[in-house]
């Protein structure tokens, strides 16, 4: 692995709300959104994820606003295949990539629950959704990587003479991030993804998923597997003891349902009290059943409290402890970590000030040490 290539991602929302913050009911607060994005840029994050839900603000519009008020921050836009035609999608993202001067990447989210999919008129069953995504990504990649007119005839899409006039900025490779933990997801993502995104499981289980993606990528004829991203909810404190006190306060707040309006929004994807359909959430709940604390400081009660919804496992401790835990994952083959907090804006500021410098410093140290050993 290359310590130089490790990326640190955040996630932004359009209003000040979370599982622990009720917010004021606003769906879009433009000033807050820009402050949130700038906190990530100022803190040294490489990219921010802009999420997707059937009733949420539209991600490319959010990304365009953020691009206009930042200078270098990468824009990872969650996108659900099947909602718009891939020929239009290809131009949506290359147009934004041109205006942002090469800052766009896509996070492909094929879908979680049948109920959520049907809100946007999608009635395909789970595995067929992934078969459609397979075609969808073939079309996107072809549109971005070649300027020639093209025809396509598949099971889900058909067109003739498509000739896009807008391509990625300066001919760059527009990256595809991909999530999913079912066999169908592994198969499609291993073929197409530049980065495969996982939720925060213990080191052993994460290593098993990396091995699965590696094996399937090789079977698909790829020389190298996709990069691997893992997502966490760090809970920091000045000391480990202070962090654990804060963690239990956060858990109590989630359990009490204080973030009511936000929870209603989140529960569109992962309804509380309902057995999750998606494999990723099922895996998080299975980990939680095995125990509350794993490895150095991976804590699962927050995932259980929200029914396995989203990236919801926490890393709890001082900045030094959490940095060491993130580096444990990097050492087993993780290339990208996504971190977001329960106090979203303030946590992003704290991560940038207290956590990211420690991670970057240790990466540089390990790189230098490896070079010295190689020379000797």
C-alpha cells in the first residue's frame, strides 16, 4: 500500500440536524451548508460526501453551491441509478466537473429498501437493481472515456447515436465510488468501482470484505482491486474517559429520539423498528450482537440504536486513540476513511484541528520508516 494515497472524507448536510440534534425544521440552510463545507476544506479533508434520499435536496445542486464557495474540496455526490437516464446523468456530472475544475466523483448507491425505491417509481427487486446498475455504469464509463458516438442495447437501456459533447475536466478519469454488502453488490462493484465503500465493521470482518472484493475484481479481469473506503462516526474527547462519557450521552440522546425531525428524514431509508432489507445494515446489527466494543475502540450501540441505519458505528476515544484506530484499518488495506460526527459542524472542525493532523503525521512517519528500512 502507499501511505501517500490515503484519503480522508467527510460528509455534509444542508441543515444543522442529526440523530442528536433536532434542528429548526429547515431542509436547506444555504449559509450553514457553506460553513459546513468550508469547515471541511479548512480542516484538510480531501472530499465531502453529499448523500441521497428520495425526498432529500438534490445532490448536484448542493455540490454546485459548495463548489462556488470552496477552492479545492472534492465533491463526492451520491447517485441512485434508475432515477434518471444514464445519458443525462453522464452529462450532469461532467458539466459540474467542468465548472468545478475537476472536483466531482460519484458514490453509486443502488438502493436499500423496496419502500424507499418505490417512492421514486422503482419497482425492480434487489438483484435486478444491481443488474441495471451494471448496465448503467457501463454507459457512464463509455460516455466519459470516449468521445465517439455510441449505440447501446441492453436489458434496461437502449439508445442510438448518443454523442456527448461534454467530458470530464481536462480528460481526467471521473471516479466511481460504490457501496453495498450483498453478493450482487460485491459482483457489480468489483467490476466497476474505483473505490469500494464499506461501513465500519471490526478489523476481521472488514478484512474479509476486502478479500471478497479483491477476489471478484480479479475474476472480472482487473489487474488491481478497487480502493477500499470505510466509514465511521468518531466520538472524541480530550481524554479517553471524557470521550466515553460523551459517547454515552450521545447514545442516550439517540435512544430518547431527540433528533426527531432528522430521524424522520433518515428513517425514510432505514425505518426504526423494522428489520433492514439491505445487507450492510444487517451486518452492522450482527456485529452489534457480538458485543459492544471491538478492537481498539469500535463501539456498536449507536448502530443498534438506529437499527443499523447508515454508517453508525463509532470510534470512541481521545484524538490519539481514534487516530491509532483509523491507522489500524489503513494497515489492513483501507485506502480511504469517511468520518462524520453527531454534532456535525463542530465535530468536523474538531476532526480537522485535532484528529486529521495526527493521522497525516503518522502516515508520513510510517512512509519514512518504510523507506529507511528499504534502504538498509
